[in-house]
């Protein structure tokens, strides 16, 4: 769950960030299996809401928008989630469609890209979340978008868990089954989105930014160095293969790795690699500006 507080000039497209933070709450924990938001996942989410409410008050935000995505779309008990958010933040979470989610991500990720820096259009923006991945192709506007139910948490829970525990490390059979699932989702996405038309691939969200931090061997997570960094397909493959053959302890030792991402990063990296191979992208541009920035622009 993430927060952005910003001053936005809708006319110039400028966004001045006042506060940006992230708390891994794993709201989607177990949703793929049970169809419900787990009580402990809800409590982690509400604790983050209380922290964020304090920041919002302190900085004097005039407009607040809460957008909820894949996990809450899928859950039977989403009303419980909605009531908790309204009680704490005073606004109702808007459960947006996958297409809306994709549009926000595209706006946030591409608004500051220019052709002069080698960022040729059309762009393919890939937002790898916990429960779903959004694919958007466009230039100055969205041409096509699709959300598919392939995310780092969903793939980990579906393929890498046995007897309630994440396999440490995953077996070759587990990885192959996960890859087949991802490929099927890419087939589905390609029915709507011309993935191979893209000339610049832009990768968003924590799986992609964490792989970038590993690629750069950063001593700690550094947004400034990650934003607009570029990774080759060969390097993404090398990192993905290591993540999917390493133990929990080995991944936890990576200094830029958020503790909440240790068990799901392998699945997220595999989604990124599969996308790069499918579209023939030699490199991916990593963006720290994403759905949050798009939501902020929508409010302005």
C-alpha cells in the first residue's frame, strides 16, 4: 500500500512530490485460494491507513483519492475493507477496473518521458503488481490496455507454496508451471494489446524496481538511482535465474530488498523476463513514477 502527497500543476503537467512512501501489507494474501481478504491482511492495511492519515493531515492535502486494485476486486468481503478505510481516511476506496488502473499507470509512467532521451513511442507500460499485471500501449494517450491475473503474490501462492510454506528454493517443475501460467496470461493480453508494437518498454512497481536495485548492486534502496535506470534482457534473465534458484536466506541478504518482498520477488522477476522475451525488448526502462502519479494527475 502506497501514499503520494504532491502539489500538481494540471496545466504544465508538473508534479512536486511532498511525501511518497510504501508499506507492504500483503492485502492479497490468500485471496486467490479463499476468495476473501484475510483478517490479518486487513489489520495490516488499516494500520498503514492510520499512519497515512496522519501524514495527509500534517501536510494539509486538499483532495484525497483512495484507489483499490486487484485484491479488493476479487474479494467476497470487500465491504469490510471499504468500511475500515472510510472510518480512518474519510474517503471511500474506489475499486477501479483493470483498464482504469492501466490508464493511471500509463499517465504516471510516461508523462515525463521524451523522445530526445531515446524513449521512442509507442510505449509499452507494464505494471507488475501483487495480484495482477497491467499492460498499456500508447504514445500521448492510451491506445490499448489489459489487466491479467498474474502478479508476484498470486504466482507465488499458486505455484511456489507447498504445505503452507514457500518452497526454498523452488523446484524446476514449479518454475516451469509458473512460466506456463505467465505465458498463457501474455497470450490473453495480446488479444487486446499489441505488445510487440512497442518501441520503449517501461517497467513499474516493486518487482521491477527491486530487480533494478539488484542489477546496480545498490547498498540500499535508492529511488533516485532506480528511476529511469535501464536493464538489458540478458541481465534480467541472469538475476531472475538467481532469484529462482536461491534460498530465502540468500535473498534476504540483498541490501536493497524489502523484507516483505523476499518470497515473491522471484515470481515478479519472471513476469518481467517473460514480457521482455515475448516483445523482443533488448532493455527495460524502470520508472518510480507510476499509478500514484497518474491518480494525482487525475485529481488535478
